[in-house]
């Protein structure tokens, strides 16, 4: 397929390709000025003011011709008088739009991708609706971020999939974005985030807090994190007695430092809402993810979580929260769609994460081992979160962060 502006003799002349005459070949072609003169003689003259030139003048090869006074002969066109093509600085119309061939939109998913690949691109059924939707989600996930953004993942009850959600959404954000993303285990009860992502909990948030005043650069902070792909992971203290002693103030200090060096900070908040560390991460969050399950008892716990937050002055957060329903235990006896509709009236969005055998192992998570539908669900969640990336933070937490970040010495 030839792209715009590809391939004609006229254009080859226009870019100064050597002519047969120049190369000494035969038969001699009429010279460029001869051709131009001939064309000018053949061209119908404008009959009235405002008449436009024929379309091919846009190439600049048949510019308006002066008649040399007294001679009746056309004067050679002056370069400065050649009309520049609209929208391009180059008088010959050589812009990337006119000379670079457009790339075919290649399908990669399903039968469309198979057909395209098998026929070497000769048969292109086009990109299907599912692939379009996925590309649109990725476009949303890549939304630019003005300032550091904190996401809290929480629930009132344990074992509903908070750590799994925090880990997977962190991996999806990190795989699609170019900025720095860190996932922090803020679970006061020896959390499992590092186990699920890197298996490395040799350095924890407790060690980091001990040295927090000395952290001046990204390299200083990165000594306390481990890496899962492009996602940085900060483990929680693994001794339950020590980790339970962590208080709100300590997590606020950790989050404040992380926001200086990372663009997105994801906190796995642990279960419950009243522990001061969890209350701290909730207060600091720009984006809230509530995790629950679509069972009778699970739905009532989600309702309790949302009510608890609402009565404590976080009604705006509840309305803007994304609810994740982990469907690992929901059987066909549960009307998941009904649960979903109910919570769609209370929150910004509801995402259902299906049962996934790889996630059910409880072992280290590898994104390329989860099912496509599960990957889609986490991509949808990441896109909803990224929709808020350029929003101005609201609430008490945002003010607190602003104060603290402004009070810190400049990053070294
Ligand atoms: N979509 C899923 N499909 C299958 N299993 C899942 C799914 N999501 C989570 N699980 C499994 O459920 C168990 C509990 O998940 P997870 O540890 O994420 O919950 P949690 O809310 O963080 O628990 P805790 O409150 O103890 O921190 C884990 O073994 C996990 O692998
Ligand atoms: Mg957990």
C-alpha cells in the first residue's frame, strides 16, 4: 500500500532526483522548465478573480508564471513565489505527513491477529472491539501525572484479596507506565505483599523508618525496596509484635518520603479501618480502592466499610472509590450482577476480579501466568485509578501531604 505522497514522477522531480539527462542517459526527457512551460501553456487560465489554481499546483511544481514584460515569454518561476503548502513549513510539501508511509493498524488479538500474521499482513481484518477497548484502557493508564499520587487498598475484613489487588494493580501500572511506582505494605499484622511480589522482605518499612531523616535521594530510598519487574516493593515488618506497634505517624512519614521520590504510591492497608496506621494511609490517599467479595456476608462487610468511612467524614472518598469484588468464592448461587449494580450506586466504579488458579496458589504473582480475563480486570481497575491522576488532591490527607512535602529539605 502506498502512503500519501508516494511514488509519482512529478514528486521525484520535486525532491531533486537526478534526471535521465543529468545521468547522461537516452532518450533525453524534456527539461524541467520545458515541461513546466508546456504545462502552463496547456493549463486553462483563471477566468475571474478568486478562481483557484488546479489541484496539482499544491506540489509547488507548477507555480504561477510571470510573463516577462515585452517578450511574451514566461519567466522562470522565482523560488520565493512558489506557494507553500498549507500547514507545512517546507515549500516542496515535504512533511512527515506527506512522505512517511502510514503504518497499517495491525490486529494482535484472537483470530484477527492470527489471520494477519499467517498471511504476512496481506489479509487484515482490522482491530476488533475487544482489542480497541484494551488499547483505550492502556491509553487511560498512561495518563500523565502532575504530582505524586497515593492509592490506598483497604477493607474492613481480612482475606478478601487486598494484597492480591494491590500487587496486581501495581504490576499493571508499572508495566504500562514509564514513571516510578512503589507498593508499600502498610499492614500492621506482618503483611504478605513482598512475599507475593518479590519474596524479599530482608529490608522492611521498620528499617526505613529508623533511617528516615537521612534519606535524601532515590538511591537512599531504593536500599529499602525490592523489585518486581518495574514495580518497587517496600515490605512490612515481619515480626507481628513489632509491626503492630507501628503507628499512624510512622506511616505518614514513610508515605511523605515516598511521595517525594515516586510518582505513584500504592498502600496495601491491611484489614480493619481503626488501626491508626490504616487510618493514616486512608487519610493520605488520593484514590481509594475498597475490596470485598460478592457473597451475602461479603457484601454486608463492604456496606459496613463504606458506611464507616461516610460517617467519619469521608463521604467524598466513598463516592469516588473504586470497589473491587473478588469473585474467587462466588458460585452460581450468587447474583453477582445484582451486588455489582447495588454498589455502582455508591461508588465511582465496580470491578469484578474472577477466580484465577494462579492467584489462588497464594505464591509469587507473575502477570503472564494469570488468565486473560483476570489481567483485563486489573487493567480496568488501573484505568479507573489513572482517571484521577491529574485531579487535584482533595481532603485532609492532601493538605497534610502538601505541608509535609513543602517542609522537607530539597531532594539531593
Ligand atoms: N482472584 C482470585 N482468585 C483466586 N484466589 C484469589 C484471588 N484473589 C485472592 N485470592 C487468594 O485469596 C487469598 C487471600 O488473598 P489476599 O492475601 O490478597 O487477601 P488479603 O485481604 O490481603 O488478606 P489479609 O487480610 O490477611 O491481608 C490468597 O491466598 C489469594 O491468593
Ligand atoms: Mg493482605
